C-alpha cells in the first residue's frame, strides 16, 4: 500500500459520520480515544518479553516507577484516556467491581458510556500469543447533566452504538462495528496510525473450524457432546470433519472466526452453569460485531444481544460465528432442552 492511498481510522470515521447530517461526531471522538489507548497498550505489550530485563511486574524500575501487570496497565490507560475524552460520561471494566462515573461538568453532559475488557487472553502473554482489548459503547439512558448511573451499563447488546476490539497479534489491528458495518484498521508503526486495511468485513455464512476448550468436554451435557461428535464426523459434502482451533484469547479466536468463518463456543458446563465469559465486556461487543458482519451469536436458544443484563459482571454461555454453523449448533442445544 503506498502512503498516498492510506486512509487513517480518524479520516474514515469522520467520512462515515458525514453520511448522517445529524451526527455530532461524539462517537468518532470516543473511537479515536480508544484507538489512542490501543496504541499505548500496544507499546507496552510489545515490551512484554523484556520484563526480565526491564524489571518484573511489581518491581521498581530504574526510574523509580512501579512495573504494572499488563492488564492493570491497560485498564488504567483506558480509564485515564476516556476520562479526558469529553464525550464519555463513565466506564465499566472487567477489572473493576463497580462502574466509574467521571465526576466533572463535561463528563456529566456526555452522551456515551464505555465498557471494556482491557486485556483479553492475559494468560497468553507469557507465551507470546495474541491478546486484545474489547470495548462496547452505549448511549446513556440516565439524565444528562448528572453523573452516569449503573443503568447506563446494564443495557442489552441490541442498544449498542459501536463495539470492537484491538488485537495485539503479529500486527496490531483495531476492528470496530457500527450499524453501518465492520471495518478493520492495521497499525502502521512508522506513522503510528491505524489505517483502513479490511473494509466492510463479512463473516462467511459457513465455516470449517470449531473453536472451544475441548478439554472441558467431560463436564459438557449431551447436547454439546453430540455436537462435538457431529463436528468430528466425516461428511465430505459438508466439509466435515471440521478443524479444531483454539488459542484461548477470545479476541484472537474471534478475529479468525470473523475472517475465515467458523464457530467459537464457550458453553455452560457442570462446574460453570452460566458459562465463563462476561456478557458485558466480552460477549455483547463480539455479538454486536459479528452480527454487523452477517454472523450470529446466541447463548443457546436466544440471541446474546437480547439478554437484559441484571449485574455488571454476569456471565453467559456463547455460540458465535458463521450464521449457518450457529443455527446448526442450536439444533443440538434445543434437542437437549426438549429432552431435559
Ligand atoms: P481474560 O484474559 O480477559 O480473563 O479472558 C480470558 C477468556 C477468553 O479470552 C478466552 O476465550 C477464555 O477466557 C479462555 O478460557 P479457558 O482457558 O477456560 O479455555
Ligand atoms: Mn477476557
Ligand atoms: Mn481481561
């Protein structure tokens, strides 16, 4: 790509906003600030392998600064940047027990709140595998002019204005969705900008990859076990057996699912009847994004985006990815419900 053909994420977002004369540009400002946080987190992530040289987490470095764990660093970076963003009234993070309302006059008048998983897949840091940041943006429902409230953060995913992720992989990308669609931007390190590299992303309707922690299958119910048998069965016409791929970073597994098609599953099991992943920080943003790309996301029998959250950190089972593969797994889940 020649430099003259580069479209930066800011340029792209502003052009998109212009399609709506009534748009104020507030949402683009938040996306830009999340992108900025992503660049700062990326800089730190790229040094992760050097901790033994630069100082262990929890130790003090030569400048007398405490070395922070990466997920805490990512959390604080997002909190501080969004605090300075005049369009964000408050945040909720996987790392904090409660939501945080920014207590200043500008923020009280801001229309949006942001939820995030600051560093997803953190167990992969030590082995240099991809990790990411997941975010979700809602228009607040509480009264403008006052601090935002928990109700702003407990909206269903079908009320999202935008959502996406930054993936710190072999390159760093920011992918975000609005109701207009999904676009991916790759960080061009020499100019420090996310540039449009994956316009109008679509999740293929069919795929050949299933992605889950199959080591948990001793705890799965019959519906899930039957589905696994289906994935492993031979059927040339339908392209089975499917391949199994699981990185253990939802961002990385979902990025592959979005591009290549497939299904990502984190089901309920006997020891986690509500599943593991968080509705508000992981499942809703990914469900919004995959639906905007033509895919589908369910918790079993209903859409993830229709779940009305009752608490900030609630969990949900999730089946997400290529539309036809999600429809298929639902047949297995339904069989179980009829029988059980
Ligand atoms: P986090 O690092 O934010 O705690 O999230 C980890 C999540 C998710 O990224 C991944 O899909 C899943 O946990 C992996 O769980 P298992 O190790 O149980 O398979
Ligand atoms: Mn996570
Ligand atoms: Mn996390």
